[in-house]
C-alpha cells in the first residue's frame, strides 16, 4: 500500500521540515509513504520526491531543475505527467515520455500520472481508456520502479472523488496495461480513503489538498495500515 502526498505549490521549506518531523512520529508499518513538496523544499529525506524535473543533467532551461539539482539532495523519486502540468503548463506526451526515459535511465522511482478530463469521462469508459492509452504512449509500463497514479481531472481538488464504481472499472482497465502499482488520486480524504483503497486494483492513493495538514495525512496513513 502506497500513500503519497502532493503538496503542489503549497508550503515552504520550513513548513515541510516541520511536517516531516511530525509525520515521522508514527510507524508506517509497511505502508510506503512519499511526499512531493515544491522545489524550494527539496531536502535529503527518504520520503521526498520532486513534483517535476527537466530531462537533462543541467543546462539552459530557465525555471527548471534537472538531475544535478536533484542529486544535491540525493533525491531518487520523481512525479511525472501530473494533469496540472499537462493541462496548465501544457506539457505534451512526447515531452513527458522524454522525462520518463531520462529518469528511468537514471534509476529513479517514477510516479507517473494519467487521467481524463470531464468531457472524455462523459463519453464513457471506452473513450476514457483510449484517452489514458494516449497518455501512456512511450512509457515503459513494466519499469520496475514505476508507480502509476490514475487521477481523473474532474475529481482533482473538487472535494468530490470519482465514484467507487468508476474507480473500479477504470483501475481494472489500467491493470490490463501494467502489473505495477496503480494509485488513485482526486479528492481522497479521511472520509473516503478506506472505501477507495479497498477497491480491487487500487494499490494506494496520491493525495493533494487533504495531505497538507499533517494530522489529516497521518490519519489516512493509519487507515491504510489497517487495510494493508
Ligand atoms: P486532490 O489532488 O487530492 O487535492 O484532489 C490530487 C492530485 O492532484 O494529486
């Protein structure tokens, strides 16, 4: 069972340090925990991963960070393909797959995000599967350090997660593509985490908003521990 926190553009370095200190007061007991803070809060810690990274060691890529900067903090985990980067920043599948290849080649653990927008979901599961397949183009789905995160765009940050039925049917489809762990993300919170992680083919969760409060995040880890 994997429980991951995506801080997005929240928290400072100081706040992240305090968060980790609080978080580590509990025994994870076999639950794998990952925390993705903003770049400015990257630090050497086994829980930490980067929310994004450019596919190069270093170079003329203003506003980006690459392998050299991650190495400084001994970071070996990266999130790639989050819908906010695909849709707000405008990253293409081609670029995303380049990042994947680069960090795979460097032996990173990769949390790879996919998820359809509402207009696609409205067309039904076949269209959803086609959309997700396009987000998997160029990705080695059996990479031994891959974790996939299915995050329907319409459920992210809305407070309303996808229904159990929709998560179930979609994860069953994703399972046909990979044997690696598949997380669900999109408005996961203490109220719904238990039901969600009990769904077949859900191997954990990626949590945005509800991870920002460390006590809430710890509560969710505790629930995951019981189910594991
Ligand atoms: P949310 O975000 O939990 O705030 O919906 C999840 C994510 O985008 O990773």
